[in-house]
C-alpha cells in the first residue's frame, strides 16, 4: 500500500487551536507559522512559565483561533471576541520558560495580556518569537545544531492513522487524531510502524529523521472541538497498552518526534518513501501493543 501524507497542521499559538493546511513549509525550527506565539504566567513563583491545556482551567485554550496575514495576527475567542495586533510589534523582550528551557521572547503588550487574562481568568501575557530567537531542540535525541520554536522539544510531530485505529479498538470513547496535535499525519503504514522508521523522504524534497517516540500527557484527554476534558481517555488506555521505561525514556507513547534533515514543502497527498529503518526504542519494545516486526 502506498504511504502518503493524509493531513498537515500548524498551531500558531502554543496549545491553541490547530489549523488544517494543505502544505507545510519547513524551516529549521519547524513548520512556518507553527507555535510562534505562547501565553505565559504573568506573576507569582512561576512567572514566565508557559501556559497550556495541561494547566487546570486552561483546557479551553483549544478554542482560541489564530490567523495571520502579511501585516497582522488575529486571535478569536469562542465568545466572538477578537484581538488584532500588528506583526511588527516591537515590544519588550522578556524571559520565558518552556519546560527546562529559558528563552527570550517579545511581549505583545498590555492589551493582549488583558484580553487573554480575562478569557483564562488567570494573569498571563502573550509572547512572540523574536526575529533572532534561537532555542536548541532536545539534545538527548537530536544534533547539537538542531533548533525548535515554542514547541515542547522538537520541530515536528508525526502520527499514523493505522496506529490510532489500533488504539481505538481498545477504547469505547471516540478519539480524534486532533487530540495528539500532530504536524503530519501519515496513511498507508501498518499500526505503529512509525516506531521503526529512522528516515523517510516526503515528496520530491523533504527528508525527515524520526528522533524520539513521543511521550503523551493529559492534554490528549481534552476534546479539541469543545475544550473540555470529559474522561481520562486515551491516557488510561495508553497506560495499559503503550507504556514503557528504558534507556532514560519513560511514559506512554504515541507518534514520533522528527527533525527535517532536508528542508522543503510537504503537501497533503505527497508520497512517503521509507529510506531507512531502525530497531524499536527499548522503552517502546516494552509496550503491550506495538508494531509487529
């Protein structure tokens, strides 16, 4: 069966609503337009720490729509309120924190802070990647020159439709792929075959290296259409079927983090060619449900 790109997504605001796109222009730090903005805590002991759907009461970030044109960025809330800001805003540079990484980012101003603080009912500020932003990807799994945007740790996340179908067979609730917030969704692979791919070619230009099994968290329990957490799925089932711990990696796994080794544009419908395979990571090898090699 032909392997192809089924869907592509960007997430302009970290933990905000995803946008289905026909193609991804890959930059060294990830897809153009992906995770260029994020909300951070405005005060207290965690001042500057990023805010996401993982934070209690912030699940509704899934409903924040973001759109850009050549001059402005617009954020729209589910209640119809919107905020439009110039792209070239030259705000104050502030410290921000993404997991263990301290970064410099541009504060988008008091108007934006009030807009999002009112929505989330917690003091926060909107940050933007600066033109000279530079943040290393997770060095435990990537090269020393690999960089990343405001994403958790890697430029790309790739998932597989067959893997979701295999997982769904163990879950009564309907779980949509958007719960996993991938950039690239592949079709035509066997279930969990992504766990043994090392490099693949997409279309005529792009070469991807799969660098790490993606560990999943409670964010996957948030319905992206409603911004509500109605159950502990799929984490509860992943904990039974896709849990492992070995070689410094532990958690429940779904999808693969990736880095583009040859940049270009990925389009929906592009053919995918597996160039090289590798052994399954020892932590994934422990999973009850895995690729049948």
